C-alpha cells in the first residue's frame, strides 16, 4: 500500500525579480511502513519536501496524497485535523515549549485531540517510557540534555500513534554518540511499530539506515540507493 504519493510537485518562491524552485517537478512514492532517507546539502529542498508532505507547505503545482487523501484538496482546517491525527514531526531544534515539563510537552497533542485527562496521562507516560525518559518526565527542557530533549520531541511525535513520521535533521544538534542513539531509536520505531519514516539528513552514514535513499539537488529528487 502507498502511504505517500507526490506527483510532479513544484514549490516556487519569488525572490525579487527571480523565481526559485525549492521543489522542481518531484515525483515520489513511499510505501506504508517504509523508511526513506532524503539527502543533500542545505538549501537543496529536503525540508520543503518534508513540509509539503506533512501538509505544512502548499505546493505551487502537483498533487500530494497521504494515506489515500489528497492533502491540498482539503480545507486548511481539514488538513490541520489530518496532521494532528496521523502525522508526527521531529525537528532539528526540538521545538519544545520551554515552560512545560517533558510530560506536559508530550501530552499536549493529546489535549488538542480532545482526549480525556486519564488517557492523556497514560499515553504520555507510555511514550516517554518508550524513549527511556521515565525518570525525566517532570523536568523542563532547560533541565535536559540535547539528546534528552530530542527524545522528548520523538515521544511527542509518537504519542498519538501516527502513521507517518517526518524527521528533519533530527541529529543535527547532537554529538555523534547521541545522534546514533536517536537514529537507533527512530529505526527501532519504524521496525517495531510499522511507522512510515521520512528522514531528511545531510549525513550519508545516517542516510544508510533507510531502506531507500533519495537525493535532492536543486529541488529535484532521484533515488540513488537501496538497502
């Protein structure tokens, strides 16, 4: 089954009198449960590809279908609902709310989904335990290491049991050892829970963890390897 289907997707920005294609006629299909790595230097279109796939960035042309739903035929409200329910995001800069504890950061998506307080608590605790942070739940981001903060962000992405996980340079701010631990965790979640994982990275070694590697260059995408 196809989880992601991008068909001739272009995203164009106006830069003064010039036009820049962040995505240039990209066609890409990703199966349910696949782990795909997207590689390329800064500015090549990796993040734009993830944001378009996750419903955060409207393409200039082309179609984006996720789990059988054409994203940009939905209203913004419908697209936000789909994103809340089935897409998890992991960012390089963690994007945690600084005045909330790890537990509260992870429970927040469940509150937005309207779940009961009891279910919010149960699922948030389970998600934090799954990333090894059962003893750090009541700590705020400033009291956590970079690796722990990224684990909180992964738990937050996973707490709603998404079908699709989009990770944009998730190890970019981490040292090599901690980065490997985060990559091990993402790969384990993909294998054990069947989550479709789309990983953007500039690191060729980390890209090798994916079943397929897609290279972005000047907004264009091409497959360059399979595991």
